[in-house]
């Protein structure tokens, strides 16, 4: 699978993990585990976006201005929720 497919899979997994976390919210350990999974997938997606920008800057820059702020927001949101639970 190329980097496009891997990045697409990891980006789709973020929302799926958050949805699963919400369904398991009554069980704190499972809730945090799924949020942690979502955070890991977000980091992987960010990696693939960075890689695409390095390998093919002329092709990737057009959509990056749209995607990067959204990725940063999702990273901040997930981290904030985990921090709130553990009162970091």
C-alpha cells in the first residue's frame, strides 16, 4: 500500500476511534484507550502528510493549507480530552 493509502486509512481511523471512545465512555479505561488510539492515528496521519509535502511539494501544497489546521485542531482536541480526564 502506498503512502496515500496508508495516510487515508489512518485519517479515517481517527473519527472511528473517537466514535468508539464515545460509545465506551461509561468505562474510563476503554474510553481513554480509544482516545489514545485516535491520537496515535492522528500522529500517523500527520507523518504521512509531512512525508507527502517533502516528497512532492508541488502536488501536495494545494490541499495542505486546508488540511493542516484541521489536523492541529483534532490533535489539540484529543489531547485536551485526555488531559481533562487525568487532570494534567
